[in-house]
């Protein structure tokens, strides 16, 4: 069946794509492996030159790439342009630093010499989501290609045009023709791709269910995986915090990408003495977010990416209110074409409600009042997820102690959680395993090889 790209602003069909046949998928993987066989012997200088060329292509076509994101998944255009810029930056970062990150390391041994080298492993399958359709791909592809690997991309079906345009970026930059290829396939075809003998490893960003499925398939084939899955990030506000700045940042953190971000702040855990003040300021800040046509630069909130996502979010909010949560703002879809959902604030959120127990993938802020810092840490960790967390306090020593105790891959103090090429990114618990970005990310898909000389 054809794959449809649907504009979430009005529900109209933008494009239809025919899925690749099994034979075409196999031929594409074989071609990528052939490209890898030559690319692995290409020096770091040449790899870096081409990756810088990819950054230049992204910047030259910035508006076109951003508009494709906005049309296919509803991202506000200013945020889409910023995403293109960030992709160019990650290319330049690894072009600059990959050679040093992967330089052989001398080691002590009983031989005359021993060292560790970091060799590429082959074709890596990337299974990527729709919410950051360029950034999620480039933060994998830049280090993977600089390490000497090839890549095949299975992107989310609703951003198929984004996938094909990303493929064209690498081709236009001068990379070998088949080194990075997009596969237009549905989820049911992924196990066969993982099982293909030319595929060496898999990286996935997506849901817990998708991660479990991919990990099971890769486990049967004894292939490495890196999984970046969901999150229900805590945003802890202690009584000594700058409450105004915290509330304003909270609204931004909750509404980035219309709330459809794995590292968006989702649970706002506030010490009792400042809970009322913080909540009032958060409501004001959320009310001030402009929900409109995502093609307008002044838009803060666009539509959700799909109708089913909007419907699920509305069900979660209604169930939370029915269980005793108090609705202070929003709470429902907008009566207009497209998949729009109002900025929403819930208070009196407690365990047993979807707003406490589940990931809310949209512009819904859940406020949870706690007695003290110890209670805040307990609530922050009372989740199956462990991706990011944010702590707000004027006491730096206290903040670092809390950061140590929080079960998450990243903890930001007095700042919004974000992914940065210079820092490892990933989670614990059901938020996945492995790391992207930084030195840790580029070393995920290499053969760490010991060489011993008598």
C-alpha cells in the first residue's frame, strides 16, 4: 500500500510514496555495503571535507528543508529552521573532532607495544521518528559516517519526503552515491532489514514498544543496538528558585515542538511554599504561547503531527481530570481544521492519573506539589523513564546533590534540557540505553580493537 504524507495543519494528503520492494531493499543494502568497503579506507580529512560540504548544503537549502518539516509534521517554521541549523552544526562538530575522538590509544601490556584502535563496523540501520525529522537523523549520521560506517535510514512514514531530502543532502555534498540511503518501507519490513547479513547494527529513536521490538529482532541476530526511547522528564522547582524564570522556562520547555519532544519537561514538581506562585506564572506563560499556522514565524504552537496523537492526548487529559486533576487552562482540541490541541495546565496531579504515570506527547503541563527536596527526588524517580531532568534552585551544592540522585541520562540545573553535540545524550530505565553525541556517541558503532605486539 502507498505511504501517505499528510499535512497536519489541515489533514490534506501532500504526497504518496510507493514502498520499496523486498528486492529493492536488499539491493540498496548491498550497495551501501559496497560503498562502505571503500569508505572505510577514506582518510579523516576527506571524510571531514565532505561532512562540512553537507553542512553547507543544509544552510544553502535551509528554507526548503524547514518548509518540508513544517508541511509533513507541523513543526513551527522558526523551530524547523533552527533544526536545520543544528544539523549543520553537528556535521561541523564531528568534522572537527572525530579524528581525535577515534585516534588509537596506547595501552599497557606484557608485550613490546599494545594499543586500542576504533574501526568502523559496516552498514548501520537507523530507525528514526517524525518529531525531529532532520536532527534525529543527523545526530546519528554525522558521527557514524565520520567513523567510517555506511547508513540506511528507515524514517517514520509521515516524514518520507524529509527522509529523501536528507539522502539528497549527502549525495549533493559529494559522498559516495550509496553510502547513506533512505528506505521507503513500513514498520513490518524492519525485522527483515535487521536480519540482512550486511546490516551490522541498529540505532532507534522512538517509542518504548518500538524499541523493544527492534531490540528483540537485533538480539536474535546478535547485532548491537542503541535505543533512545520515551521520557517523562521532571522539572523540579525548589522553594529557593527564581520562580519567575523557572516558570517562563517551564512553558518553553513544555511547548518546544508543540510538546512533542522526548526531552520536553512534562512533570513540574514544585515545593509547596512556591507552588501557587509558580503555577499562576506557568498558566500565564502557557496562555501566551501563540497557536497558529506553523508556516508563520510568530507561531509557538502548531498542530500535533497526526490525528491519532491528538486524540490520545485528549483522552489522557480527560482521564486525569476525571481522576481528580484540576484543569486550569486548555484541555481539548481546537475546533478548526488540522490536529491542533490547546496549551494545557493541570494541577493536583497524583499517582494513578495518566498525567502522572504516562508520557504526555503534546503541550500539556502537569503540576505536582511536594513537601520538600527529598519528596521531589522521589517523585522525579517514580517513573519507568529516565531520559532528562531539570532542577531549579539558587543553591549550587544542593543542586549537584539532587542531580546525583536523579535517575536520568541528563540533569540540567537552572536550564532547559537539550541535546548538545559536546555532551553524551541518552537515557536509563525504559528510556533506552547507549549514547549519542560527544565522544561516547561516535564510539557506539565502532569495533574497539586491541592490538598486541610481541
